[in-house]
């Protein structure tokens, strides 16, 4: 039960006013008495002025006080929550964030919060919402409408069964805003929020003009051990010189033991039993690990929240980077690449074979498209970087050379475009890995190439003229020098080897088959081969594989497979598999993690809303109220004002009857 207008309580001052009127009103009784009793009458005059004695046996007074109290209470607009009524339209907000996947104990047994919430929603629809139209919203990357003004109970149950956990950053505020907008123009509606109350704090509450209630689905706090961080780093050139570092924590209130297993390409490498202290993070190292494409750190035992029980990292590959240099002759560039630790294969663009580390390359694969032409064959093997010094001849734009250019990170120097003179000015360097530790102060740049590639942004300018662009194209790094090294004294600068080393490190940093770690629902740049006709996300390990998460087709655009993909919404290890028309497959590894906030159960504040009625005084003042929490079935607010008004009229009628009888004492 509640009231909507506490300001009307000021009318309660009429009650003491009525009492004061009776206290200060003189009352006399006309009585014929003998003369010797005149002194007694004088004494009674004194008693007539005693205030409190006048309140005794005053039926009319008590009826007037009761009528006034009923009218004041009616002005306060009281209401009562009654069950079974239901509004004409009920908007149900279902919290499907990652924390709803936690296992809890309830009267029904062990189940996830999501499963328990689904049962509670079905019970609400069958009971309190049996005469209502139902709109079902779920909290995902954005608000998801699963049912809109639906009256068919079978369709509603199907929509409720379709609720799935979303492990990425949940759109809490956006979903509440949508629920508020859907009910803003309605007079007979309500909003019911089913949640575990672990919502991200929101300083600006969402305003509602209809009743809002919260149905908690929580249970006992589950025990959780979390792998917060996990990474791999090389410690040398040997295959067994890798080291792993992990950060692990627990929400237990006392010390607990946790066993972790470290796998490399699905082979068990080592196991450890760790002692975890409450509210403390433990950092643990694993040394002398062999190389593996994919490393997996996993808890050996299950706990209440499975999304953070495994973490993945990727090896970068063996040995130094392989660089294919296409040039008509640039000794400074070749030596700078070799000094940076690269294995350089040089191909002369005038038709003669180049050298590999100053030795003639052997066992070259012959490009059938270039037989009987001046274009040299494509060297065998895979390359981490393709460097083209100068303009690209037409013969290198087709056949296997075109395929190699499309699938390999590309660094062009000079290139195509209108030749323009340098306007001079000081070099302006943007913050980028290529420009680290260099200033280019005093370096001369002669003829420049006027071109602005769509795939990148300028990272070095000479005054207002961009001279170096960096970016990505089809998910692969691209670097463009808009000048020839022969027209600049940059190769003579001591900063030139540093700049070449920066470029090599940046462009080959992803030479392994692992694309890194992304949060569920995030965007990722994926290298797409030019001949790819279809691609898909295939779950390979972790929670995605354990829960049989289905494979997802890759996003497409007008050109084919899009290089910008939305990663799957389920934590685990995925293979992004590409396939060409010949059936050949190319695979990239990618790890998907859950939003770490969903494992933090220290904040139990629930959704923050502001509920107001358009006709009440406090709605105009904008008072902030919390949504009422309901532990049982849904209720509906029913006004008590008509009943109080009828009761007040009945009391006034009784008062009139007393007055007609002439009772004054």
C-alpha cells in the first residue's frame, strides 16, 4: 500500500482545529432550580470553561473528526497493490547479461539464473499478466525485442525460451530507455524488470511514467575462481624459451585451492595447484614452455561461473620475419632490413633474379603466368612482409604476384601518382609505432608522390604535405612512403635503420595465425584472402565448444566477405576459416572473452529508475524514487480514493442524523 501525494497531509491540520473549536465553545444547560441553589449555578459557570471536560461524550465531535480524517487521507491519493489484475500492456525487461549464466541453488534445485528467470517470467505471464498484452525485451549488445504487444501465450513462451546469455558489454541503459519510450504515451501499462540486480552504476536514472517493479532472480552467491589475465612472451630464439603469466582471483570469503592446467596445441604442458586468498589477485608464471600456436590455461574444476574458467594466448611463430623485397637496387634498404633481424629475399624488378641474404635463391617455383615474359617467378614459401621499392611494373600486377600482394602485408616506397616538388617545412610526426624514436630533423626530401590512399592516415607530414601513410587494408597492415629513397638523404640518416626496424616490427607483429583476444560482440579486423568465397566462425575450444555453440557465417558486404567482423557472442576459442573455390582453407585463431564486469558481484544496486505520475505534484518536481522490489508475483496499483470518499459521505450522513436528534452533550 502507498500514497501518491504526501503534500496533502497538510490538510490534516483541520483535525486539531475542530478539537480547538469544541474546547473553547461554551455550553449551557437551561435548568429551573430553587433560589437557594444559585451559588451552585455560579460554580457550574466556572466548570463550563474547563476545556478538556467538553470533549467527553461528544458523539458529534468524533464523527466530524472521522469525516475530516477520511477526506484528508483521500486527498493523499492512496493506492494498494492488488494481485491478479494486470495492466493492459506489460513490458517485461529480461536481463540476459553474462552474470545470468551463473549457477545458483534454489527451491527447484541447481540451475542458472537465466533458466530460473525464464520460469519466473512464464509464471508471471500465466498469472498476473494473463489478460495483458506482453512486450518482451532482452539486454544484449543493444536492446532486443523478442515480442511486441503479443497476446498469444504460446508465442510468448517461445520468445521466453529463446532468451540467451550475452557475454559482451550489455546495453542496460539503452534497454530501459526503450521500455520507457514504449510506455510513455500509455495510461494502462507497467514495466517489470527480471534481473539478478548486478547492473552497471548509472548516475542518470531513466524516467518512467508508469509503475515499475523489479523481480529479483539471485539465489545464493556462487563460488567463482576467475582467470583475469593470461599472456605468452618469448624469452629467446629457442623453441622452448616461452614464458606464460597468469593472474587469478576468487570471490571466496576464505582461502581456497585451485588447480590450473596449461595446454599447448591441446597437449598438456604443466599443472599447478594454487592457494588463493580472498580479495587478492595471485600472479603465477610458467617458464620454459615450447612453442605452440595456441596456449590454453584452464581451471580443472568447475565453479559457479564458467565464462572465466579458460583463457587463450597465441605464439608468434618461429625464427625471424621473412621479407620479400622488390627493387631495382637499394642496398641501404636491404641492409637496414637485415640489421632488423629480417630474412630478406630480393627480387630485381628489371627481370633478373635477386639474392637471398646475398646468396642466389634456390628452388624457385615457376609462375606459369609469367613463362616467356620478363617477370621473374614468385619465390617459394610464405612471406611476412612484401616491400616494393619504386613503381610496380604491370607484370607484377597479375598472376601469382597479384595473389601474393593481396594476402601479404605491403610496404610501398614511391609508387604511382603525380610527381610534385617538396614545399619544405619541418617534419610533423603523428604518434604511431612507425615514428617511435625518430624525429627526421634535418632530413631532405626531394620529389614527392601526390597520392592519398583510402586505407590509411598520414603519420608523417612535411609541413602540410603528407609523405608517409599507415593503415590496414582487408585486415592487413599497409605502409606507403610517398617519396623515393633515391630522392632523399633519409638512407644516410642514423634514424633510417630505426625507422625500418619500427616498420618491420609493426607490420609483422601479427605474423602468427592468432588474431588476438577480443571481448564478445566486439569488432575485429580480419585478413581476407582475395579468392575467398565463404568464411565462418568455428568454435574449437572453451565454453563455446562445451555448450555446443553453433558455427556462424562471416559478415558480407558488397565486395564479398567483409574484413570487419563482429566476433561471436560466446566466450571460447574460434577458428575463422576461409575457403576459396578450389576448396582450400585458410584459418586464423581468435579468442573471445566475456565482459569482466559480469563476474564482479560486489555491486548489487539493481537498475536505477525515476518513477513519476503525470498528475502528482512530485512528478513535476522530479523527485527520484527507486523501483519497488517484488519478491513474489506481480501486483497492480489500485486507487483507494473512491472507497474513502464513499466512507466519508457515510460518516457525514451519520453526523447529520446525530445533529437532527439535537444532542449537544
